[in-house]
C-alpha cells in the first residue's frame, strides 16, 4: 500500500511541476497585465501544492508551515497588485 501511495504522490508532484512551467510561461509571455497577474497567482497556488506534496513525501511538517506563510504572502501580494492595476496607485 505504501508503494502505491508513494507512486501517486510522485506522479502528482511531477504533474504539478509541469503545470508550474505552464504558469511561468503565462507570466513570462502574457498578453496583458491581467493575464500575467493570473499566471502569478496560479504559480503561487501551485507552489503551495508542491510544498504540501513534499511534506507528504518526506514526512516533514516544516513544509506545511512554509506553505501557510507563503499562502498569506501570496494572497496579500495578489490583492496589492490587483489594486495597483485598477487604480494606478498603491495606497
């Protein structure tokens, strides 16, 4: 049973890393600012998923803590960038 779970986790990790490459492509070559912001948000979410998968694979809880901190920073950063794009001013 452990072999099956480890195989599924590694396959899922590979898929998420491949999706991160696609999201990075959207950030790099986005048509406009909104596409790039959406790609950046997706890249943050996929990074969180990769950190959680790494926590499950290596059985280390520290990756979950890092993922939670990154989630908070990613949320605040996305809101700040969206407000900047909408108003052309930060505060």
